[in-house]
C-alpha cells in the first residue's frame, strides 16, 4: 500500500514525517538532514533546486531564488506592499488577484513554488522507503499542516500546492493542533493546553482541552504575518543602515547580511553576546563586524514579541478561560528558542512551557500522527479543530452578515435565504467574506459566487437557500437550492486570491513536462550539504566568546592555524561543481578538528563539574 | 408535553434501502452511517428530553462520544455517500453542541422549537419591551443630562463617573433577570417531568418575555459601556 506521510510546509524549513508501527519519526535525507530549507532556486538550465542548494544560491544568484514563499500563499499583491523590496525576487499581480513571483523569466504562483518543496519532500520520503526495502515506497497522499490562523484562500492554496506536487491532500490540519497531537502521544494527559507557535513567518496561539483522547480546540488566534522573518529583517536593517547599503540595489549583499544576522540571532539564544560578521560588503575593504549583546537584541525585538501577547489574551477570552486555568503550555516553532520569548510565555501563562520535543519537528510529527489516524481508522485519538475566522456574506450597504462564527468546531455549516429584487431575475451575486469586521471591505474577500438558473418568478418570490459548509480542513464549499421548485442551483466560483480548478489543471500538466532529475546534481548537493554542516559546527566553536581562553590553554598555534586553513579551503571549494573536491576538503577539515572536538567536549564537562552553567561560561568570555 | 411517538417517521437508508427512524444515526440493518435527511431537533439528536437545565458535563460526554462515531476522519476510505453523511452529521452535531452548551442559546432554540419566536427579529432589539419602559425612560433622561454636562464643558472624568453611576441600575436589573430566568427554567423542567403541558406553555411564554427584556438590557448596557469607555479614554 502506498504511504501517507505528514508534512510541515514551513516558512523557513519543511519536514516530512511518518508513523511506523505506532512510532512517529521525521524522515531525513541521504545526508541525515531532517530540515529542508523552504527555498527554491532556478538555474540558467531551467533546473529547479530546492533546499540547501537553493539556500547557497541565495548568495550567488539571489534574483532567481525564492524563500519564505509561504508568506505569499493565498494573498494578493496589496497584502505584500511595503515588504517586497526586502526580497531579492520580484513579485507582481493584479489588484484582487493572486501574487506572482518572477523567477528567471517565468511568473509562478505561490502554490507552484510550494509544489517544488512538496515534490522534494515526497522524493525524500520515497527514497527513504526504498532504502528501507519497502515493496511499495510510493507516497501518494499526505496530511499537510498550515498555521491555525490561515484563512480559506491560504488553505486552498496549500491544497493546490499538494495537488501540483502529485500528492492527494487527505487533510489540512493546524500547526499548533498538530503539535499538541505529537505531545499527546506520550503523555496522554487531560486538561487545558496552550500551544504557542512562533515560527518563521507566522504566529499562532491555540487553546485546547484534552479529554478522553479527544483534542478539542477551544479557540485560536494569531497573526499570519508575524514571525522570525520580521526579526531577521530588523537585524538586516540594523546592518544596512550601519553601512549605508541600499537593499533594493544589492539583493546579493542583503542575502549575505541576512545569513550573518540569522547566525547571530541563533548565537544569542545560547550566549550573552555575539558578533554579526559579513566577509565582504559592497563599498567596504574590511570585513564587517558588529558586536551584539543579548540585551541589545532583546530591546530591538521586544515590540515583535509583544505583538504575540494580544492574540494570546484574545484566545483565552474566546475560550472563556483565565491564564491561570491553563494546565500546560507548549512551545512550537524555531522562534521559541529565543530566551526572551520563553520568558514572556512563562509570564503570560504562569508556568514554564514544555520544550522537550524539538520545536522544529513537533508539527511534522503531529501531521504524521493524524495521517496514521486517517489511514488506520483507529479511534482512540480524535482531533476537533475550529475555524479561525468568521464567515459571512455582504448584504445591503456593504455590511457583513455572519453565517459561521469564528472558533466554531469544524465541520460546521450555516445557511442563508436569498431572493430576487426584480421580476424574472434568474441570477444572484453573493460575495463571501472572512473576518471579524463589520464592513465588507475590511474583511478578507474569499470569492464572488454567482447563483444561476433561478426559475423566473416575480421579484421576492424565489426562496433560495444557500448552504455554506466548512469541512474538516477548514475549507469552504457552497451549495444552493430554490425551495419553491426544489431546483438545485449551479454556483460559479471566482476565488479572490486563489486559482480556479482549470488553472490548477493546466499547471499540473505543465509541471509534468518539467519533471526531470539529474542524479549527478543531486549527489553534488548531498556532498555540499554535509560539508556545510561541518563548516557551521566549526565556525560556531570558533565564535564562542570563551574560545580565546580555551585555545590559549588547550590548543597549539600550528593546530589552530591548520584548522583555520582547512576551514577556508573547504569554504572556497564549495563553489566548485565537483563533488570529489568538496569531499576531500571536507574530510581534511574533519580531521583537523578532531582534537578540537575532544577539547570542547572536555571543556564543557569540566565546566559542568565546576558548577558553572553555560551562561556563566559565556559571561566570563565577555 | 411528551414528544409525539405515535407515528415515528422513517427515513430510508441509501445503502441497503431499509428504513430507519429519524434520529437513529446508523442503519439498524447494514450498520452504515445514515445521511442526515429529515431529522428531529438538537435535543433528540443528543438523545435528550427538552429540558432547559442540562448537565453540561453529561452533554460534553455525549458530544465526544458522538464525535467519535461521526467524524470525517473515520470515513476517509468509505463511499461518497457515507463521507457526505459523516460530514453532515458532524456539522449538525457541532452546531447542536454549540447551541445546547450555552443556557441562553439553548433557551432561545427551545422557544423557537415550541413556536415562541418573535414576529420579526429586529423587533426584539429596537422596540422597547413593555416591562422596561420606565427604566429606559429614566436612563435616557440621565444620558441626556450627561450630554448637557459635556456641552457645558464638564471634565471627561466627571462624565465617566456619572456614566458608570447610570449603568448600575441597569446591571442590577440584568442580574434580577438572570435569576428569574433560571428559576423559570427549573419551573419549566418540573412541568415537563410532571406532564403539566399547560404549566409548561405558561413558563415558556414568560421565559420569552424575560429573554427579550434581557437581550434589550444587554444591548443597552453595551451602549452605556461604550460611552463610558470613550469618556475614560478621553480622561486619561
């Protein structure tokens, strides 16, 4: 039987997971990597690269490389105004239509770009099952996660991406809920759980009640445009302002800065201070180096962290609970590694949050658990989620009449009666909106529906019942009946920020034409990935605040010189398209750092024995 | 009044063609989930009598048990008819639970079921209910006086103080309404148990009046609270 996997299609990284004999696990690629950077890059030969290789191309070929495409899913050009110049790629689109990303002369929609990522995950999983000797390694279906606060257009775009990647999307589930399922597996506790999910591009908070194996979401809130990306952008701005760099003019340079600030951000989750280092920037002969302390970083990001607190408050209010009634808090998403975020969550919910599962992997694990429930039909666990936003229709004067209220358990349905305004009218227009505001233009337009085939009758006589159904994926469908004649009406849908079925079909055909793979290119990528891991680990050690102290007492000068030479050598070879060269240099660095690794291990053991915490060690190096 | 059990309507099972009584969720013959079709009401769906004071814990338990029977997760490999039936039944269950869980929504729903609906829905929010005329009149006078104060240049904090004073009698009245509503609900349930149809109709009729008044008071209070909030914001 072909496999059903769970996929976390993230803003920054994507993962695929699977449940085998009741045990979920994340599937790694050939080089042991579980995270697939959600980056897609097209080279001059019309070959798409996904993941680490695309990430490297961000520095060498920024204008043909797309990252954070999730921010554009189900959105219009007017939604992304003001931030597009931070991206190296160009975006366009008609007002009220889908965003298009320009990629090497082609204009692709966000679902098409996401499909590249999904295809890579599908390939990764199939390769894994094949390695395991499975008779049927094919992956034909998946459960894909989305932020809880995603609207209908964003969910539909995600489902379209799955279809384009050749995956039947069995279910779309919410990321915080998935995380809760993952945690629920090994604890089976009952009570109220708050899931704080702060990822690369989105923030979600969900409040759940777990009882008798039923995971019932009580309320959800969030911001689909708030995440680690925003923190990165603040830091990039800090540097570009510092050196007077115009981000729009030098996309490559911005990517180099971005890489450096992300590294610094990671460092500050561990150490009290670090340096932002960029080897070469336009108009500078010297490498750029700037000290950044944790305190400085925290005052910079405080407004962003503060923006997550209002949704928490509202979610609690909607659940009818006080913060003190929350039994457990769970952290999800890479941005929750930031100590300040952990402190704020602890302050808000009055308890230390759970961090035992890897915040990067927990969502994919939950998706795999849900996939397993769907396939096996086992009933001990059940997920009952809610729709994050109210659904309504525009009525006279542009006022919204709500039909399904936010935080309603899904599936949910509602209906509304319509009639005609002129004699013999045979069609009625319906404008569907999602959101909490009173007036139609302040809400998200989901689409305009045209109701046709109404039997000609005097005005006001037809009684057309329109039924709105939100399924378990949080996706809407609409049907209509004229009650006097019993005739079912046809409904023509024009999604506001989505693709029509015909567009998806066309894209599907086109994507098959481009489906080709280059084995050599793939092997090169794998070698590069491994090399990059060694480089990152070595650089991290060298950057430690206490490294000078360690090196002075434990390493010889020639030893240190050898490490630095091997590191520089390997970094230089990364650009060479020859996997043998890279492999040799990587092995050399590995050998050169063997003793260093031993030293570092002993150092941390001794520090622990001396009762010093990692923070003390870091502080001492200041 | 007991539910009419003399003639149980039968809905056909789309799979085996046999019939099933309304509000049976699965076909007695082929055991497949039944399309929603014709059905009773939220109470019978949960297997409950039309009581107004429900044990919420028991309701939640029934909700979870029924969710486990209907949820689309478990019909993912079933026929399209079963999948649709599961979707419909789950939606209906969720709507029913949302309504019955909240005492006021439950009351409103029962009044509708028993034919005690207000003629026009906007009547209930715009027309002042008889029993509140005096109170609303007094409050309006007070609000006008506050308006004059504002015109004469009274400080925002003074206005906020006066507004919250004006609010107090409305809040007290609302509390009284809640109390009376709960007492009447118990009376209704007692009549239901005792088979006292007439008493039950009378209770429902009084419940409707109280509920309309309560809705009106809530709207009134929301308006005064908004004003108070604005005045407080201006004061700070």
